[in-house]
C-alpha cells in the first residue's frame, strides 16, 4: 500500500528518499546530523520524515555507527531559571546535529547522581554534559567507560580542559567596581548557594575589588537554598543589622530577593540603596525597579558546550568551538545610582 498522504510507522529510508526527492545518502546524512547537506535538501527530508511518521531504528543505527545518538545532561536543578535556559540551549544545539538528550535532575544529591550516571552508562550515551557537581567517584566511572564529558560552569575534576565557563571571578569584580564607581562604600553581599564554585569565585572577585579600595563588605549573607524566598530572608536579615547603601547579589535571584527586602523596609531603590545582580535573567528586566546585572551569555554557554562535546565525540565531523566569545558585561538598569549623600 502506498505511503502517500498518510503517516506510516513502517515507512523506510527509501520511502523518505522518494517523498523528499533526494538520495538514500542524503537521507542518511540528515539522520546522522551531518553538516554536508544543503538547507533545502535537509528541509525536504525532515518534512518527509514528519509526513511519513518515519522512525529510525536506533539499534540498527548503533550497530552500524557504534554510537547511540544519545547525550546525557546532568543538571542540579530544573526550577532555577539559569539551568532551564541552559538545558534548552543544549537540547536545541544537540538536536540540530542529530542527537537526542536525556536530561537528569540530580538535585545535587550524591545518590541521585550515582543512579543517573548508572542509567546513562547503561543507555550507552555518546557523551555527557554536566552542570551538576559530579563526584570524583562518578567522574571516574565515566572515564572508565571512555564516555566524553564536558562541564558547564563548574568542573567535576577541578581542571579547565573539559570546562565551558565564563570568568566568574571577573564577574564579581565587575559587580563591585560598578557600585564603587557610583561612590558606594557601605556595600553588602547576598547570595546562594554557598557550595557553588561560581559563587565562591564571584565572592573572591567582589572582595578583591573592595580590598583594592581599602574596603570590606559591611555584611555578608550567604545560604544554601537558592530560591527567591530564601534569598529574600537572607537580605532581610542583613538589612536588619546593617545599613548598606548598595547590595551585591551573587545571582539575579539573590538580587531580586534583596530588592523585595529593601521594599519591605521602606527603602527607595536606587535613592536609598542600589542593588546589582549576576546572570541577566529575563526576570531582571521586568522587576521594579529593573535590575542592573552582569550579563552572562547562558544560551551561548549551552551552544558552545554542545559543540565542545560533539567535537570530543567525533572530531572528524565537528570542529572544536571558539570560547573567546564568553565575555561578561554590565547591563545598567534602574536599580543602581550614585550613593546617597551623607550629612
């Protein structure tokens, strides 16, 4: 029976080639994510695949190529906006190259992480992208199975060879120098989570910039829970005991919590107190007042991490990415202004 006009789960590669008006080789290259296919041919093949309901035989493809076409993504959380944006960028970049993702939310729990790593090994994934803190033991298991791993934002083994990240220490410096340049000298810090290496590095950058001016933070409120409510509570506690003219949030979530805590105390932003964050999340442009933030190119991080892993999986097909574009910059909005004048 003809496959014209209706989906057919038994459609073959030949059917796809006939429907798309291309060769078997072209269909194969599209299915395998090869770049050596014209945009027009790729679009016709993909359209034919949808119309016919063609489903590639993953087992047969793995036997031919020695690869599963699967990539594992280890994330510490799915409800933190940074990781949601990152996951979408990773999934899209890998899908465009013919790979499917298995997204694993470890909740930064060692037991969860161990089980997910076992699952990914069992699924014969071609590689893993980790934005979670992989334990040394789990990292060793992946190495023992010769599974390439690329880290985003934090390195599982402390090295930089497999890491795709911005310069977090420099990001901390940028935040501090921004408020220092506005004349602020009473500066507090609010942030979470304390165990995160990027947060540790940002703290180092902030303190170094303050020390260069002979200053120390008037108060530091750090916690483990990186939620709006938890960061609000941290900022509320700091403001109850100190009187800073500027608050540095180690993330936008921390900064937004600080803005709400300042509002609760009747402080006007930025007349009475300035607030700055890090990440430039979409929410930062919609809170009142809009939040000054260090722009971290989250989607670009994901795209480059995907390219780096693909290069490690198949260096003949995929080029090593240029990471020089991972720069940080201040996006100035309404939450920062010159320090209030003292009598």
